[in-house]
C-alpha cells in the first residue's frame, strides 16, 4: 500500500509540466506614437512582463508614468536599462535611422527585437539588421498593423486558392491626413517623421512600405520600380514629400501603390485583380467579385490563432519554437521592402525606372 502511494505521488510529479520561464520585454524610446496603442499590454504584463522603459524626453516620461509605468522601471539610458534589466525582448519605438544601432547592441547580448515598420530607414541598414540577427541567432520582427488583421489573411487565402485566377494587378492605397492627423500624435513623432534622414523620407516611406510589403506578399520581388512624388503642402512638410505613387513591374503583372498624407480619412485599402475576378480589402472587410458578376460577395473572416494575432505573442512563439518570424513580419520580406523604397527614391531622382539586380 505504501509503495502504491509513493508510485502515485511520483507519477503525479512526472505528469506536471515544468513551468515555462517568464518572458520579459523592455521598451526603448517613446518618440514613435504607435507605442501608446500598445501601452495597456505593456503595463498589464501579458504575455510578457515589462522590465523597463527608456526615454529622455520629460514629457514622454510623464506620459508613461501616467499610463502606469512605475518609477523604478523608467530609465534615461537605454543601454544601461538593457544591461541592468536583461530583457528577453526589446521593442524599439524610435526614429527609423536608429534601428541598426539598437540591433547592434541587442544582437551582441542575444536579445530579440521588435521594430515598428519599416525595418530601417535604408536598404543598407535593413540588410545589416538581417545579417546581425542571423549571425547572432536572435529574432527580429518588423511590426505592421495589418499583419494582425483577419481580413488580410482572408483575402490572401482566396487569392492563393485561385478564386480570381492568375493575379495580374494590385492597387494599394494607404494614408490619411498627415502626421498631425492622428489623435495621440506628439510633436516628437512629427519632428522625426518629417525628417528625410531620421524617417528615410516622407509619405513614400511612411506608407509606401505597407504597399511594397503587400506586393511582395502577392507577387514577389518585382523586376523594376518607378516612382513619382508630389509636394502639395510644402509649408506643412518643407523637407519631405506628402504624396507618392510607386509602379512595380513584373513579367506578367503590375502593382500601382499610392501613399498619401493628404487624404480626407484613413485608408489601408487593397484591390487584387485576377483574370477571373477581384478581391477587395477595405475597412477590415473583404469582398469577392467574380468576372461577370454584378455584385460582390462578403467574405467571412476567421479569428487568428493567439500567436498570430498580436506582435508580442508572435515573438514569444518564435522564441519558443526557435523559428524566425514569418510572412509579413519576416526579415527577408522587410529587407526587400526597403530595397523597393530605395529604388523608388532613385527613380524619383532620375525620372527613370530602376531595374533590380537579379
């Protein structure tokens, strides 16, 4: 009887899985206003425990305190915070041209990184971040809002299943009324977003990256890139363009990609044209219209798995499964995004299409 009880106790302990190590995250910088949309998640400590927030601007530090970050987790020196707190992950909300600097510091310490889109301010920096990540064995994610939308995947699934036949044209339009249009936007955000070095450009970079990513997802890497920009409000944006159009050429397809800071409302719309119909994603909804049909059909949306519905959970999934972030947030795709954006800048300078190296 005693032996049986001992065996039962032993089996019980064996059956209980070991508790997973707690995942931790630190925030570097608050000058990118997208940070405030994630702050409730940070403060709640799920799915990762917040271990530090680094920022030097008093106004932004005060905002972080007001939103629930305790005094002992606030740092003025981001490198000191990383070395003292030793987070598993860092999410950087800084100027685009600082991404490579942060990647260098974190890679040397085996810390995984999330960046707000785009991956960097230039193609050169994006490639350097990719190489650093793979050499050091860390994971790097470029965070796009649309990466977590069920509509995005419903549209792609239809296209992949051949619902509209061979795809031959994409039309993307992304934008709104400009950097000051958002509620919650701070003067710090506007300052760097309208700087050609810190951001990498204006509307071309801010919204062209969404469009370029869509085109890569559906059509792959283009043969050539042609782009034009318009400066409609030079008094508001003296250093950078506020409208851009990118034309990507493929052997048997094209993508027409528009980005603007002068639109009357927010747009993140995509139209996919095939030889047998079209798919439209607009305002979080997807419709399918077959060739010859007079009306479009609403497409039902499926909820995403937890690890595919939110950036921190997705990064934790990568860490636990030891796989790089995939799809829209992947390194390779986002390096190619910046290749397209840099080619667009060159095209604007020369007035000619830029052919990408094979």
